[in-house]
């Protein structure tokens, strides 16, 4: 779905979709759209596949929507510029081939013959000229329309419902290679019927066109669309936020059995480079989409992309995971405590393994070669796909993964394992929360995971300029055998007066392999300088937080979530009661506060803000360190505010968490009204 306000009112789209879909087929007939263009629903065979040789690996390319929406800068010049950059920046060589137009490319009215008309201001030479240019670069062109009377944009561009064969022929005549077929203004016509009609229309043109079903997962297309389209959206629209990406991951990941060559689950386009997430989060986004065998459609304006963004998008080793011809989607091995292990079987027998840390603090994530499906072997080759380095392991696959980070590995029962140095796992134990001027004790660990020993091992820990970091125990070892660990104590002091916030720590280990290879392994972590809440009872909205994430927009102090911009909330209102104090969030959200073992109770009135009308379903949770100490059941907008109180005695950190109640994050504006902590 692609409304003009998709990124400013995305969380309200469920309402619009239901309105669009609630109109009956009778209205369709009244509009004069019934007739032979609408085929009867078909039954999917037991093992369906289009078998036309298209999209045998997930499509890779570009779509303009996430970066331009319907703005004037979406035009012929931009599209040609993207094609040029595909070639100049090596993206074509990395496998990207489709340059796809989204909504707003046409005029709002068809011509006298019922044909679609490209907007002459945006595309003065027409779509065929653009397609010819893209083809001249060895690339392919994609286009967009909707399986309804109009597309999703409020300007009312013509959709293809009732015009499937005519529109498909126009696309073919223009040289289009890919069609994204949206779901707005569908007049209540059965989804399988609408999408099957366009499949048949595309086939009738005789041109090979990849067919992308953008039905938002409303009618579970993974169950019926594998002989209709080459890929199908499994969720609502992605937005450029951590919570949106995470929510979509959790919806798409369980659908692995339905994906394969020529028929792919589509968790929507990439947001990498659009600015709403950190580079660490974007690397996770790209890694997770690749291990899920998802289409990789760049959603950022490559004309403005940083080198860091290009380095993510152009990582050929990660792309090879996505494009593996076996076509298996990765599955989760475990996800306890936000420590995700996702394994993908590869055609050569290896496994791609994503160690993904959902949480807001660094965590050790570990598994074994056996657990991810590899056969018994003396040792294995472990390839780090972001560091581009290979090691040997005796079978343990483990890493300390930064907050919101992903370590992506390719592990194989490789007879040449001994040519690689042993893998070393680095870790840092102890609290990374420091009060300025007060020494803190941390313990670094360096563990040999390899089948071979690590020799002449040394370790260092460094902090920001002006910090004191001193070892309190030996920082070297002559050798580490398989499974052995060098533990080093460190005293870390942030200078008095250091402002609260996050600061970088770097742990580095150096060692030699048996063959004399010099290895340097580095782990970048963060320490937070914190202050305890004052004695007595305080409003949480008056205190600094350690971290804050919201599924849409920002976490707001003393207002509701509002829209996407920071500071655009309204008075917190639950069941008609207005609250002067509190926190406004949107699921999925997580706001953490340092309590320094000095506080006893957190309380709030919680619920879905009245600004969402009848929409929104959420659950509220309070966590004390790693333990959930209070929670609600599912709350809806129709329910009054619910009191929620938790005993947090002895906790260093308190987290206020809102989940989406398992049904996606549409309209999930949640309030922690009058949220207080007693210390």
C-alpha cells in the first residue's frame, strides 16, 4: 500500500484499508466493472509454482517510494540516475537489476480509449523511453498499479480493476519487466480473484514480467499465491524505524515453509540509508532480510547515499546468502531473551547463521554446528560475512552481539578448516552502567572456540579520552586451548562531571594461529554514564531515560504519540480522562530507566490513547532488570485506563515495554499516564 501519507499516517492505514475493502461486489457491478475481465477464483494445487523461470532467486533492485513518496523529485531524471548508479557503484554487478517505479507515475485520468497516461511533467518522454534507457544499461524496469479502481494515493490515480488485460498489454508494450500490484480501493472483490485475473492478463501479453502481489498479507497470500505471483507481501508497510523492522521480521519469519524459487515471502522494501535507524540497525535489517530470502529492493535515493549505506547494500557475501539458488528461507532456531539464532540452509551444504540481538544491551548469543543442521565433523570453517574473515571452530558458534546488532556467519563442515586461525569469542562481563566519578569493575573474556590453539594472546580495553581504564589481573596468556578463556579484570572510571549518555568501549584481542597467522579481533561496545533518580516519588517523564524506541515516531514526554515527528503529540487522554504527565509511545516500544537498586515501585495508568478512535490493541509490561514483574492482558481502545503497578526493589534498570498484542502495530498508540517511580 502506498498512500501519499504512508510515512506520516502509516499507523492509521488499517482503517483506510477496511473502508476500501468493505464496499461490496454489488458496488463494483454498479460501477460497470463486472464482466469477463474478472476471472472466477481458482484453487491452488498441492505443490504450486508458476514454473515460468522468473524470480528463481529473490528479486533485487530499487523502488523509489521510501525515499520520494509522491513528491516531484520522482521523475524520469531520477529513474535514469538510479540506473546509472547501479552501474557506476557496482550494484548491478552485485545482483541488483530492477529499477521500479511506484505510485504517482500516471495522470489521474485515462485517455479517451481507456489507456493509462504517464504524467508528462514527470515522464515527458513516456515510460517506454525510460524502459529503453534502463534496458540499455543491462537492467530491467518495474511499474506499479493497484488491484482496485484507484491506486493508494489520495490523488486518485487509476487502478487496474476491470482494466487488467488492457493495462497489462500497455506495460508489456512499454517494455516493463516487473509489476507491483497493490490492494487499495479493491471494492470488496475477492483478493485471489483479483490477483489471478492480473496473472492471466500478464501471461496473455507473452512478455516475461515478474509479478509482485502487494496484498499486505490480509488474506494470507502465502497459502494461495504461489501459482499466482512470484512474490507476495506478508505484512503491512515498513517504515524507517527499528520497531517497524522488528515487527515485520517477527511476522515474516514463521512463513518459511511457503517460500522457494519463483515464489517468495516479501516483508517489504529496504529502508537502509533513509536515516531512521543506525548503521548497526541497518546492517541487521539487511542481514535479516537476506537470511529470510527476501526480495532486496533498495528504498533510499542512491544519488544521496553515504559510503556507509553503499557498503551495506553492496556486501556481496551477504547478498549471496539471499540469492542462494537452493531458495530456502531461514528459520529461527531460538529467540529466548531477544537472542535470536536464525539458520538458513545453503545449496553447498553450509548454513548461514544470523546471531541477532533484539535487546537494547549487548548480549552473548551462542549455538552449535549441530543445532543449525550441520553434520558431525572434527571442526568447521566459520566465515564472518561483515568482517570478511574466516576462522575454524570446534563446533561452538558464539559472539557478543551489540544492542540491535547482527553477526552474520556462514558455517560449513569444510575439510580445509585447519588453514584458518581459531575463532576467538570476546566478551565483557559486568554492568556497563557507570556513575561518573565512581570506579566500576568489568571483566573481559577471550575464549578459543577453535579446534586449534591460540598463542601469544593479549587483550586491551580502551575508553573515551579522559577515562581511566586499568587492568587488575593479567591481560596476556601464552596459549589458549580449545574452550579455554583468558579472563582479565578492569577498573573503569568516567571522570566526575561526565554528562549522562552512551560512550564507546573497545575490547581487542591479538593472537597467533599455529601457522603463525596474526589475528586481531575487536568488539565495540557502549558504556552508559547514569545518575540515580532523586529520593521520593518522581514522574518518569521528568527523568532521563537510558534508551527509548517507539514503533512510530518518537517517545513523547507528557503527550500522546501523535504522528511521526518528535513533539507532535496531543494531551494524553484515556477513556475521556486527560492526564498532564506521562509517556506517549507506539508499539513496539521500549523505554528504560536507570534506578540504581535504589527504587521500590513503578506505577502508571495505561491504555490506548483516545486519539486512535476505536483502533489499537496492545499489551503493557514492566521489567526489572531481566525479569517481567507486571503486565496487562490485551488492551483495546474501547477499554478504560488500567492501573499497573510493579515492585522493582533491587533493580538496576526498569523497562517499560508495549507490545502489539500479536496483530501488528497499526494504530497502537499507547500511554503510560502518570507514570511514577518511588525511590
